[in-house]
């Protein structure tokens, strides 16, 4: 049944004969088995638009909950990514901004559409990791945390969005490594499907830049709803975490157990730019200002909080699972 689902998803895409596995990383849990991390997106503006204030609060909360790592949901450098590995924006928007002791942890990072307007290979380059060992950015990859407690599937969402190819306007996108696009998307979908199918993690979390569900400026991303969402539903993903809309947001799903979390308030935000949601019961939280998100988890529980630029908790959400043991 699930194989038929994947085949349905990739109708119209060029089918290839082999699937490469996504690169995997491991991050240990704390000695007590717990894990905590922060999520921030759409941030790289050399400290402007309250980026520095958000960073300051991230440092405070990061120390309070003893974070293990940070996740960036993309659009790491505005407006047009990096020009190369020696672009001063890397230091001016990242190294020189996130200076708190608690933020000197590994950053797991995906690319956003603004990053694709620059030199993508620069952000992916190991040279940046040598400059700042916290930096780890790939197109798509998997993080095993705990290591069996949680599995994070980082997905490169920008190539899914057709308008960047059809109507790029005045923007020039760096599609090296992406073309032919159909091959790339087909391979990526099959890699993600294979990884989700084989996952034995208690918690499954998918991270991408673009929204799937949102009432913000950009709204839903139709291409992800068509191609990626059915995989998340079929393999019972717990959270989809994204940026792109410059807000903080939590939308539940009446169709599955997936919770859609937007953390795109790392710097510039859109005040008052919010639409309506067809099912009000699904709309749990929306904040159109800057901020970030924290996650604390164990084998049986996940606690999520959204903070504004002053460090005030705006929204909390908790869920739990019972562990099942083989007899």
C-alpha cells in the first residue's frame, strides 16, 4: 500500500533505478535520556530587525533548558544567500550574533529560497564548518537523536516550488546540483520515503523551510501538500517544523496526528499579515512578530514553547506517548 502511495506521488516525474541514502548524523541525549533544542528561522540580517534581540533571548532560554543543539529552518542569509565561503555575512549574521555560551552547540541547518539566490555550495562547504564548527548545512539529511528517541528528517523544500523556476522575477537562483529538477525531486521523495519507512524512532520530526499549512504571508505550499504531506501522514510523523512565513505558528491536523509548527521569526516579521483558516479548531496559535521555539523531549513526552522577542512564553503545547515493549 505504501509503495503504491509513493508511485502515485511521483507520477509525472522521471523514475530512476536507484535510491541513494540520505547522510546521517547522530546526537546523544543527556545522561537522563532527555533532549532539548531551539528552532529559529529566517534570521540572517546582520543583527537587524531584532535578530540580535531574538539571539539574546535564545541564549537565555538555551541556558535555562540546557539545549543540546539548534535547528535553523532556512533563509539563513538575506537577501541573496552568500556570495562565497569568504562572504563576511557568514560572520556578521551568524558567528558574531549567536554568541551566548548556550548557543555554542551544533546548528543543524536547511536551505531556504533566499539561500538559493546566492552561492548554495558556499553554505554547504566544509570550509564554513572550519570557520565555525557549529555550522552544519546540507540540502537534505537525517539526524538520529537519542539516538533511538527521535529521528529528524531535514528536507530541501525550495526545489519543490514551481514559481521559482517558472516566474523567478528579478531573482537568479543557483540550481547547480538540482537539475534536471524532476530527477532530483523524485530521488529525494524516494529517499525520504525509504528513511521514514525504516525508522524505529519514538518521535519522527520532519524539518523543511517552506510551510505546508500556514495562515501567514505565503500560506500553504501546494507542491509540498501534494508530494510530501502524504508521506508524513503514511508514516505517522509527529511534527513538521518550518520557517518561510515570518511568524510563529501552530496548526494541528484533523486528518492525522501531525502538528505543523512555524518558527520563522528570527528577524524581520510581517505585522498583521495573516489570513483565515477554514477549520478554526486546527488553528492553535499565531504570532506575527519575531521569536523562536523550544522543544524538550523524552521517550514519552514532548513539550513545545514559543517565545517572543522579549523571552515571554506565548504558547505551550505538550503531547505524550506510551512506550510499547516487544514480548
